[in-house]
């Protein structure tokens, strides 16, 4: 019998984390797809436009193992840049 369970890799991390800040808020370290998805979900200022939706979709793909975490990292950066967040 084949399982219908989708395996999720919550522990996947990027080789180099992304540091993001909004306005005067403290800088937040985003280490991989799970952190990125949480960040995208928590920050309403970012929740618009194609880069945002692409980044969310790619986070899920990375968590499901359909793409590597590194493949979706640039999508997360693009979504943050669109919202004029500070990146480093």
C-alpha cells in the first residue's frame, strides 16, 4: 500500500542565512525555507505582488524536497527587496 503522506524537511537550511529588517525593527536571521515561510506569513508589509507569492510557493517546494533550499533563497530575497526591507 502506498502512503499518501507528504514528507516535509523542516530542518533544511541555507548555506548562508539572510538577515532582514523592517524600518527600525531589529534584524532577523532567516536560515532556510521554514524560517522564510514564517517570515513571509508574519509580515503584512511584504504580502503582495508576484515575488511574494512565488517565494511562498517555492518555500513549500523546498520543504517538500521538490527543489533545493538554495534554489528558493533568491525568491525570498526578491520578495523582501520588493517590500524595501533591509537585507544583508
